[in-house]
């Protein structure tokens, strides 16, 4: 099956989420509650179990950590340097820059499972776990001057980071969940992906960003075109196996998550512009994401 057909179901779920929200009367409160359930309960269960179940070597984890941090560092640098060259207003740049390197975990894990099975999903779970603190650190630091929660508090409260650390600790300690508990975790995790992707579609917005066209274009270029190139370079530099290199490329090519909008609003940034960047990035990634995967042998 071609890569385009593999990614199509998840983007159809994105479209369904938009239709449910804007055409069929499922209001914002419904999706806000659903997203909280996914973010704090269902998705951490998936991350925890995915990492716990699969054998992980310390050397392999270190290579993934180095590759992931390298890719994100390139994204942070390009987003901020380009914005400075474009002389973007500080508030607009602080809000938009995070969209150049943050990633939609729901789409990423769903596609990783389609492309690489259980091993692909575990690899993506590890990459996400390594990326969450770095991406949050960069995003919160950039917006910190405008108020909002402290950096340490943001990281401690992040359920994805907590689930990843617990999964890694349990894996290295040889922990095995009792049968009924393992089944419950599996069912929670299975529910997370479809609901999470529906929430992605429901959150799409096409307003905002007036006067910031060049900045928006640059951030989308970084996220959808330049960051995947950085992933290819990092995979080569650190000698990742082909399967892991492909998942790293998938991670780098993902559109930005709606969490970037939430953070911008909470810390006094330009949330409407961030929502537009997320929406455009999700739309364009329907083309760019399969393109990258096919280029590397999809």
C-alpha cells in the first residue's frame, strides 16, 4: 500500500472532526472536554504502555535522544533567526516560533503504527517523550516575558512527559503489568488516537494573522520543509537504522499541535495567529508528509 493511502485515514479523521464541530453541532465545550480526557488520561496510557512493552537498549535510546534534540534545535534556531531577519514584532515572533518545531503527537503515533507497526509506534513514543521537555522548554521560554506559568511548573504538569519517564523507568526495571491492568491500559490507549485526531480537526481555524504573512510563510516552511531535511541529516549523522530514521522523518514532518495555541493564549501571545498557522500546516501536511515519506522509500 502506498504512503498516501496509509496516511489518508488519519487526515479523513481530521476532516471529520472539523465537520462535527462546524457543521453537525458538536460544540466547543464537547471537544474541549474530549481533548482534556485524551491529553490527561487516554494518551498518557498509550505512551506508557508502548514504551513499557517493547525492549529498549540504552544505546538505541541515546541515539534517538541525540537525533531528536538535534532536529528540534535546528527548528528552534531557524524559526527565531528567520523571524528576526524578517523583523517580526517580538510578541508575534514569540507566539509563532513554537509552530516551527512543535508537533502533533496524535497524528504522529497513529501514522507510526500504520507505517511501522508496534515497533514504529514505540519508536515514535520514545521520540515524543524526548521531544516534549525540549519543545516545552523552548516554547515557554520564548513566551515567558509576556507572563503566564513558570517553566518548571509547565514541565512537571505535562502528562506526556510524566508518562514517558514512568514508562522508561518501568521498562529498564523489567516491570510487567498484571493482565487486567494491561488490558485496561491497552483499551485506553486504543481510544486515544481516533479521539485525539478528531479534536485536531475540530480545533482548525482560518482567521487571524493579518499583517504577518511573511512570518507565517517562514514558520510553515521551517516546519514542513526544512525540519524534515534536518531529520534526514540527523539520522545519517547518528547512524540510525532505516526504520528508526523513517519514524524520525515522520516526526519532523508532522504539523504543529493545538497545544501551541493553548500555550500562546495562556501566556499572553497571539493565539489567533498561532491557530491559523496550525490550521494551514495541518492542511498542507496532507501533501508534504506523504511526499517526504515517499522520498525516503515509502
